[in-house]
């Protein structure tokens, strides 16, 4: 049976605030702050527990090798001798944001009836540009069943940042859908990370019907306001699109085309007069998980920052009191991720598939989350200050912690994965 599975990235033991991502205002504003990897990872697990309590299927993706010694060797250096900014890029725990792991097209949308995943190349940012090979290895193991096809990244220079710039709308998860690829145009104050050419290549790789595709430009104003990915200003689930009024370059044309392709679509637009782009970026109102509940209806899983915002929360209260499709709000604490620019939606990759066809080592229940929490409590650093990233003792602890995580999950074979994609 096909259902949506959320695969959350476990926050790695090297989680720190190095401010490596221009255009991500939270990340750059918190550069140099003290991070708390243990708390960050436990917050992520708590969010997964909340999803399980809602009756949702939950999976995990694992932290990458950090520091990335193979990437450093390709730069003809090692961690001890590398400049501080290169050390930070080699140590980044950014793979925790699983929404950037890949773009996913479920079986009902594809020509061969398989679920297709294309790993994102993430070439725009140096600290993320070396994630793809390890992501590819994890996804090819998790989705090794013949019902999946996992593709290597689209080659540079066409930037692809995965599901964070992709939406799917359908009558139901298991029905054929309309896939919406959102791209940016260069020229603004911050990088436009998703290239239309990359999105078109992904659509071809997945064998998608051109009549059920949309390529939509993200508004330059949204990117300039700090919406470095589309999922900072819009999110979709089944037949519902929840979006800011200024999310797309030509909003009216997009809505008209979408309604023509999916007449049942319900568009919930938040007006700029009520919630500005700056409010949306600060609160991560749209970087929420919009999910279908087993008992019917939809819930919006939001960060505490949205609940605390003086304009966002009253608007949400009014929305759920109405007769719209989103009738329930669930608040989660992911403040450590938020301080680096990633909310609830950034932390998960959505895959519509039969859970029985997924490698069970990548699926979790409450008991497995208990075991993960105990290991994280024992092994993850409590804090990392900016000046500590060169400390050999810290690096040894980070590498040991990750190895013990992989051993706990019976995934130690991935520790020696060949990083050649």
C-alpha cells in the first residue's frame, strides 16, 4: 500500500554555526554562536515521535562523514592543515536537512510505475557540494527494492537542491499527481539555487508526463527576503497548496494553470498584508510539514517560532477556525535547526511508497527512537563553540559518535562507502 513516509535527517554530532549559507538569514546571523548538537539531535527525534503519534510513517537518513576527509584530500589538504573556512565546510552537518537530499516522484506519476529519486547536486554552496555521493549511497541502500529507481545527481553547473524546490499535488498520495518544479533566476542579492535546466533534467529522468508538469519561477522578492528555497514560502500536500501571496513570480498565471490541471486543488494563500515575506522567513510559517492524518483532514506541523510570532499565530488561529482544509496545528521545538536556517520541512524528505519495500533499517518506531536517544545522550557533544572546530579531541568524538550510531542501526557497511558517485 502506498503512503507518505517522512524520512528525517538525524542531526549529526558536528552540528555547528559557521554561517556558511549566503541568503539563509538565520544561518548567517547566528554565525559564530555556540551550537548544541545533542539537543539538536534530540529535538529532531522528538519531532519524529510527534509524527508517529499522529499516525504517520517515519524514516531516517543518517549523518554524513564529518569531517569529509575524502573531499579534503581532493583539495590536496587534510583537516589539520586546511584553512579555518575549509575546515568549517568539511565539518558542516547540513545533510541533516533531508529536504535537500533528493527530488522524489512517486510511482503513480512515472512512465515505468516505479518511485524515482534523483539525488540533489547542491553545487551552489561549497559546504553542501560534497553531500551527493554519500546521499546516493544511503538512498540506493534504503530504496534497493525493484519498485524504486535512484538516480545520480544532475551534473554541474546546473544547481539542484532537491525536494525543497519541488511540490506535488494530487487527489490522494496514491493517485497520479501534478508535479511542480520551482526554480530561481540569477541576478538578485542572494544566489538562486535551483536552475530550471536541472529541474527539467530531473523530470526527464523520472519519466514524467509533460502534461502533468509545471515549471514555475520563484519570485525574486522572496529570494531577496531570505527564501533561499521555495519551501520557505510554500508547501503542498495532496490537493492543498499553502502559500504566501508573493511566493511566485507570476502568481496568478500559476494558479490558473494549476486549477486547469487539477480542478480540485485548494489554494490557501496568506496575504502579504497580514504576514509579510519577512514575517514568513523569520517564523518559517511555510517551512512546515503539511500532512494528511489517518483519520482524515490535514495538520500543519510548525516550529515554535511560528507560534511565538505576533502576526503569524493569530492568522493561523483564524485559518483553522474557518472551513478550510487545514484544521489542526501541531507545534514542535526544532530551535537548534532553526538557528541554522532549517525548520520542520527542511528536516524531512517525503517519499510516497509502500513501507514494506523500504529497507527496515531506515524506518523507525518508538522503541528504535528510544535506542537512538540513549546513544545520542551518551555520544553527541553537548556544545560546540566556534573556536573549537580545530580541536582534535572534538573531531575524534564526532567520528566515534557517528560510528556508534551506524553500528546501532546495523549500517556499519556504509561507513566505508565509496564516495565516487
